[in-house]
C-alpha cells in the first residue's frame, strides 16, 4: 500500500464506531478471572492501541460505572461490572438524566419502539416479570 499522506505515517486501521472500543474493552475485561492491569487489556485488544488510549477508555468506563478499579502500586487493576447491555443501559440513563423533561423523552422513546420492542417492554414492566440477570443472555449464545 502506498502512503499518500505525505507524513510517513503508516495507514491507520479502520475507525471504530462510537462505543465500539468501550464494548471491546468490556468484553476483554469480562474474560479475566481477576482484576487486571492496563497492559493485560491492551495486549488482548491487539491492533496496536496506545497504552494511554486504553487507560482513557478504562477511565471513561469507570466514570460510567461499568468497571471498577483497585489501586496496585502507582497504577490500577480493572474489573468489569457491566456487560454490553449494561453499558448501553448506562448510556441511555445518561441521556435521560441530561434532559429536563423526562416524561417527554420517555414518551417519545416508547412511541418510536417497534411493536416487538413495545411488547417486550410491557412484559419487562409487568409486576410478575422476572428480569433476566446480565449473565443470562450469555448462556443462550
């Protein structure tokens, strides 16, 4: 491949979509049997991500409540506390919390649901509904 950028840099890998890297980091952390350092996460992500990029993603996930960290010397060890569904729910809650009129936002959201999603939401909101644990979706795979 010919470098046409003129700066001598190698062509970059495809750009990830918003939240895609966060989901990948969470997936890697969920593979760990114990809290792990940034280097462990970076190694399993592959693709030559910068160490600082991985730290930034982990810190953002920590701020969202999707991961926990524990001090290990001058750095941290990281553990996932949410899966991809949990991360999506955290994003949805953040959007909702940022709006002044929660009722209007929820009403707009619900009216835009497909019939299948509306049925599912009604089932989840019914008093006798048993909410699945985050791990339950993984077993069906």
